[in-house]
């Protein structure tokens, strides 16, 4: 790697864990982008301790679609070329609230799908212009077959999964590679207080699988890998059973 790693969602546990592992793969320059006012001192220190030469921070509002293009162009101009762009932002939201509060439902979908589409489109164009680069997108098994228990979040991930899959095909042969990551339940800050689902993983386990897949040039990785055959079987479950499945 000879370029900069940009993490969109600089406070994300998974995003930081991925960045730390990329340090060991000869990435030395990083930009952590997070909401204006976010305290990234701990994340910056962790990357520097891991061996990063330079770690910069930047204000990034994922929901401000109009600002995405200019933001990425400035990062590339100031710190580029960009080698890896990691999309690690997102919200889980409150399913119960979203079922009666349309604004909250729309906010979840906006951040977890619409904003990701905007960023990915700008980032793909920028990397195409460079002639190389890699994108890392975090989908979820929640989007493989949407469950009643978290259908708002799941629907956003389903949309993102489809968009990223199509974009990966569109980028084929351009020198730009997209890795789509499909984790199951991740035990971390976002899911604190929730009972872990079967085949759960930690941010470190997701990061290990992500970076291994990135280095191998894979297009899709399930975390843990057993979820791939599990969800193949789950697609065949009758709907009457599926609607009673937990989160």
C-alpha cells in the first residue's frame, strides 16, 4: 500500500480495528473522519501506537449529501492518493420507535442507505480517476433476508448490499476493487445491552476477516463464515416461521 487509508466513521470500533490491522500491512497514513465535534483523541493515539506515521482527523457529516463530493476531493488533495476508503458509519436505530415514528424510520434509512450510496458514488468516481483504490462496505446479514424484528435497519442494509454488489460489477476492470462485508450480530458499543444472537462476533473478529479478505482480493466476506450456509438455508424458511424470527 502506498496511499492513504480513509475511515468514514472514525469512532467506529470496527473501522478503527480495520485501520489498526492495515498498519501492519504497510499502510502508514490515515485520515479518521467523524461527525463535527467528535473526540477522536483515543482513536488517533491507538493508530499511532500501532505504528501509523501520520493520523489526521476530519469533520464528516454523513447525512449532508451535498457535501460528500467536496469533502472527498479535499481529503484526496490534502492527503492522497487514497488507497483504501472504509465506510464504517451507520446507526442501528430503534425498531419499535421507527414503526410509529416515520421521521425516525426515514433517518435510519437515510444514514444506513442513502448516505452510503452518495459517498460510494463519489468515492468510486474519485478512485476511478486515480486509476486504483479499494472500497470497504459493511452490509449485514440483516439485509440478506429482512426480519420483522428489525425490518427498518434490515431494509437499509438490503438496499446497501444490492447497491454495493452492482457497483462492484461496474468497477470491474477499472483498477478499483470493492469488498462487501456481511457480518452477523456484532458485540460492541452499538449493540450494548442487547442479547447476542447465535454466531455473534466482535469488532476485532470482523476486522480480522475484513483485512484478510481485502488482502486476498475477495469480493464478499461473511463474518463468521458459517453464516453463509446458514442464511442460504434461512432463505428457504416459510414466511410464517420467518416472521417470528428474533433480531
